[in-house]
C-alpha cells in the first residue's frame, strides 16, 4: 500500500536518483521519445540573474506579411542556412555580432505564431517546402490550435506534407483582461481538461491520416504554450500600436504586475502541472513536446528579482518529472473515488508509471488532488500487489495555499 498526503505529487518506486546528464543532453535525447519539459539548471539560472531584462515569450520564425513571397522564401532559406551550416550572409553576421560564431544548429522551426486562414496556410506550405529543400533534416511546425479554436482541415490538405508538428496553445484560467484567482478546488476541477483537449487534437490529426492528407504518425503535437494561468495584459489587442509614454498605457502596463503576487502560485499550480504532464505522457504517441509559457516571471515557474530567483511550486513539479521519471511510459488504469466541487468532479487520484529500457527500474507518479485527506493507494503491477518500502519524493505544503516567495523561497 502507498499513502499520499492531501494536495501532493509523489514519485516513488525503484532506486530513483536524479539524472546526472546535463539538461540540454537530456532534452536532446528525449525530444523524439516523449514530452519535453524545460527545467533550467543552476548555470542557466545564474546567467538569468545577470540579465537586465527578461524576455517572456520565446522568439519564433515569423513570416512577414508585407514582403513578396519569393523574398520571404529566400529569407527563410537563408535563416535556415545560417543557423544550420557553415555560413555566410546577413543573418550569419548578425549571429556572430551577438556572440555566437558557430551556427546554432536549430532543429525545429515554427512558421508564425497563432495565425490562421488560407493566406497563412499557403505561407506555411511555401516556407516549409523551401526550408526542407534547403535541409531535409529540420522539423517544421506551425499554428494549429490555440484557445478554443480547431485545426483548419485545409492546413493538412495544403501544407501537411511539409509539417512534422502542429503547435497547440492553451491556458485554462484566462486572465487576459480580467484577473481572477480561483480557489484550489476550482483549479482541481480543471485538472482533467488538458486530457480532453489533447484527445480532441489527436482526433483531428487522425481524421487527416484516414483521409490520406498526411501519413500515419507523421505529425506530432508540439504543445509549445501551456499553463494553468494566462498572462494578464488588460487593454491591449494584438498588433495595436500605442504610445508607451501615455499615462493610460503606463497604467495598463502596471496592471500586469498583479500576476507577480507570489501567493497566487500555490499547490494548485503544482498539481495542475502534474496532471497536464500526465496527460502528455499518456498520449506520448502524438505529443513529443510540451513547453510551459512563460518560463520566467508573470505566471512562469521561475520568479527573478534583483537578489536572486524564486522557484515557484510548479517549477518543482517539472523538476521531479524531468529528473525522476524513467524513459518509457507504461499503460496504467486508475480507479477510485471522485473529488467533487459544486456540479463538477474529477478523479481524486491521477497516476502514471514509467520504466527504464531494461524493464528493471520503475518510477510511478501519484497525484492526490484531495485538499486535506491522506489517501491509501493499492498499486498492482501485472498480477502482483506492490508492497514494501521504496524511496520517494513528495511535493506538498502545509496547506493547499502554500507558496514560495522572496522571504521564504523554500517552504
């Protein structure tokens, strides 16, 4: 029997020790095998502390709309060439001027970000075709689904042969304009929604496979933006040009600081993140990338301040999953009672099982969503009841509202 404390994530079973390989090697090894979760190492964190500014969104290849198509294609080829090979050209010189003499060997390229429509799909098709003509080993993704949208079937028809991924973006508490702080149980009622969202995307990909628009297994899901909580940027619309000296604009920007309150990021974020990652692992046949956004400040797992770094609760979830789970995911079946809040309910326990290549070393993640009760879990592997004493790591707090901040970075 295994006991899990209320509001906790537990990884246990086997001789579990953190992997000693550098994080980037870990990511490179796993990028084609299962979800990739970026958890910064200490060297990264130290470099981050030295930066004067923090960029909250990762740069992506954006296809400029105002330029002739052939010029855009040439530009894409040149960017690709100058990141992947021995090189010459303006972008290579720009890279060198910024301190990187050797090509960066960029493997995955995204054409645009959260775009839609036939014109955009044609740009995806043309850019993907030209980039793969330049280097057939690169992997291409594009805007597929964000928020409550659906994948445009025309994307598979027109551009599917050049795609390796479909990008998915979703935040389950939408704080874009109005900022809200749902309580712990409200957040737990959201914890099974990622699974439904992922199944919906897979269904759309499988439909395209059955129609012959793409090959079976060709296109994976890059869940390259996800988080329990969205950014908060009231008063702004995409592409809006504003005067940043305008007092009203200054006031709106200041309002974004609501997301910096450390008490927001409690066990809700840790357990939701565990549930999200479990969903990715259960569907790893299709999902091979998962990137939390943002990484730093706002709703990210790291908060950087002049004196150091605070690792929020969901940082520790990701660290556990990166460092303590094994390489292969095993099918599991979870049965048990429900956790109910109002008209909604979810399973009170979530679980996944992983194993090493030899089938000898196991690691299991158990998530107890109950806010206060300790639960006893019966774990059966095949026809054997698991019983004994095993090493375990438990992520929990004094209450579900526990959080880390500058004064208490390691509660």
